[in-house]
C-alpha cells in the first residue's frame, strides 16, 4: 500500500500560493487507486501524520511576489512607451511648426499651400484646394488657385497639381505679414478671412498646420 501527499495551489502564469493538501492511496502492485471511504484507520492515521510532516514547497509562493513585479514592469514599459511616443510627437509638432514658420517667411517657387475656402452658397461649406506661390512684392504675396477642389477634408492628396494648366494663373494678392503672423490668408482689399491655411507642400515634404 502506497500513500502520497499532494499540494494544491493557485495558478496565474506560475504558482501563486499554496492551498490545501490531500492524500492519494494506491496499491503498490497494480497501481489501483483506493477511495478514501475504503481507508483503514491505520491508513488514515498514517495519512494525517504524513500530511503534517510534508512541508509546503517555497516555490509555490513565487507568484505572489513575482507577478506583481512583472505587472509593475509591464505597466512601466507601457507608460515609458507612451511617454516616448508623446515626446516624439511633441518634438515632431515643434519641428513642424518651426519649419512652417520658416517656409512661410521665405517662400519658394513651387510652394503649395493647402487651402480651406469657405463657400456660402447654396449652403455654408468648405472647398479644399491648393494655392501655388507665384512671387512677392513688398508685403504682398501673390498666389494662383488650383482649378479643381474637393469637398472632403484631407482630400488634398487626391488633387493633381503637376499637370499642365492645373492652376488658373490669376494672381491673388495676400497679405504676407498677416500670413506670417496668423498663418492664415487675408486677401488684400478684403476685411474678413474666409480662406484658411491648413498646411503646405514643398519639394515632396508635407507640413500640416496644427
């Protein structure tokens, strides 16, 4: 007759903590399990004695200490990743803003300005298109308008600005000082701003206004 003591334990990734012990009696020859109800008094007494002498392995407590450390490390990694991504986005926005300021102050041939033009009729809406830089004279910045536009915000990439005669060639006079200060367009001779600057393209680089 053989008697073995087993230890139950809670599990999450690894043993967390020990729980109750139990015994298993079986025949040493046929390995047949002997139900508890058929245990003799001698076997039961032997079971309680063996159960008392059997020590709980320390490794059954590991999860109680290691899992919180793993969780803390996981949270730290996530928080660190979010922080570095946020810092990267912040640096990117700062660099983007600095480049926009620089490019607006010193326009170059081929600069494309992303435009949201307010249309009041038949109902208020926006037309999204491009202005292309032509030249400057004093505080006047001249641009020409792309003939085509879209009504979906962010649809500038759908527009072809490189085809021949894509722009209408009509000079639109803008206040360069207002453009540099507010990063929006004020047509000279008009009092209200109704054409809004949303970003620009230069030499394959796109800079969006926040």
